[in-house]
């Protein structure tokens, strides 16, 4: 929250990040941890995507592969079959900027050709082909930290200093993306809450966001409905709305610029109030 707002530039989109941006989640998967199976049908998924835009989200994150703990990777063809038509249709009917949540360059390439402006890569552009694609296409990019692979990442994650290690990884991936030709202004950074982290690691990372923000790029945080929030909700309440809002609010106070959420209506109201009190926007 310095005097000069940071700029985030993607294909055809530019934000001067003053107020908090809300990224709405659309999982077109049978197995995502909180909304898996709900929007697996293409027509329903397009409807939900357009609804997310109407609800006031600033961008829409479309994913066709769950990365929840224990999940298995799906082939690129299947991932594209799930999301291709959805991205095309939402892009045709709405101006909302679309990000594609994928770790596969082939899927990202097709998504960009169909209208996606941003690549949300949970592997942090570690694949040189992904960095090259982002550089050549002019897409924006989310560089996220993940320890290990979704199938095994929650087995026994250990860090000597989680904040220092995640911050160092993000700094390194930021510089290597820039070296690969991605404009610095195209990039946002994400500590990857829940990706190879215990609840204590997640809390440390939220407290450590000012250091990540100190890398000079906007910070995106995804806490929505994640399992570390379960302690204050009754068993079986997988929406975890109040804890999600509290954690998002805390992340914003710690310097997060963008929040990735499932509950768009509630979060938009929440961040508008918080931004107003903070004198942002
Ligand atoms: N979290 C999830 C997926 N993608 N991308 C970013 N940048 N940051 C996150 O925190 C993040 C993400 C996991 O949540 P969800 O999409 O709801 O579940 P699933 O991976 O099971 O589809």
C-alpha cells in the first residue's frame, strides 16, 4: 500500500491496484474440494461464470483440474475438454477478464487463444515452456508457491522458516520470469495457502505477507473455504464463510491486493466496506 499504486497488466487489461480485487473461482471439475461436481456441466459452468461477473468480481479464475491435497493430475485433453467451451462462452458474453488455473502450457495456450488474459500457475512458472508462453502471448501471470505435488504435498510439509523460504522462492521465480521475457508488470505473487503447508504454516504466511509484498508486485491470496479454517465451523460446513472472510480481511490488512474466493457476493461487500474504512479505492 505505497503512495504509488502498483500496476498489473495482462492482455487487454490493466489495473492500477488501489482497492482490493476479487477473483471469483469457477472450478469445472468433478472433484474440487469445495465445489467439485457443481459446475461440471458446461451450461451450468457458463451460467455460474456470468453470474460471478454480475456479482461484482474483478476477474474470473477458470480451472479444469483440481489441485486439492491428494488429487491426481488429469491429461491435458480432458482438462481442455472441461474448460475450453466455458472460457469461450464467458468471453463471448462478458467483459470480465479471465484467468486460467492450469499448470500445463498446452492448456494455457489454448485458453489464451480463446480469450483468457491471465495464466494462474500453481507451479509458479517453473516450467520454462510456461514462462515462454506467458512472455510471447502478453498474458498476465500468477506465480504461486507450492511444495511438492498435490498428490503428496500434505504428507508432512516441513520448513525451517516457511515465510523466508516461500518469499525466496517467489523472488527467484519473479526474476526468472522477467529474464524469460515476462514484463514485471504482468506478474502477481501468491504464497499458495494450503499447498504443502500445515495450518501453522498458513497462519505464518498470512502474518508474513508484508515481506512478500515487499518484492514489489501485487499479492494474491486464496484462503476461501480451505481446511485450516475448519476449526471455528461445525463439522460438515465446507463453505466456512465467516472464517474465509476473516482470513481474507486479515490478508488484506497484511498487504494482499487480490483475494481468490468462491463466495463472491459476500466477499465483494466485505472488501468494499474494508477498503472504504482503509481509505482505499
Ligand atoms: N487455490 C486453489 C486452486 N488454485 N490458485 C492460486 N493462485 N491460489 C490459490 O490459493 C489457489 C489456486 C485451491 O482451491 P480450489 O480451486 O477451490 O480447489 P481445487 O484445487 O480442488 O479445484
